[in-house]
C-alpha cells in the first residue's frame, strides 16, 4: 500500500500506511520473540524462576500525560471551530 500511495503521489497516505505497517510489525516481532522463548507454564518438571516482588508504581504521571493528551486533542478540534 505504501508503494501504491507513493506511485499515486500521495505522500501523506504513504506515511500513514507506513506507520500502520510499523505498528503491526512491532506487534508481530514481539509475538514471534515470545513464541521462541516459550512460556514458564509450558515447562515440564522444570522449576520456574521465582518472580520478582511486586512494587508500587505511582500512576499519577501516566494519568497526567493522558489528560494532557486528551486536552490537546480536544483543543485541536474545538479551537478551529471557535475561531472560525
């Protein structure tokens, strides 16, 4: 699709399709990598490594980033309509 979009002269469409391809490629790479290493539950008779203790990670930074992103998207949609 990237090649076809470039042939048609649509650079923004080619970038969009390239971004989707990278996103799907990363997911496929992660799945294949996990498939090669296997799962600890699949081991027969082997003793699994002990899990690391769980630790608390404050989520306020992630929530602040999500709120800031949502506000930026909302402003990008609403401001042009208001300033029209």
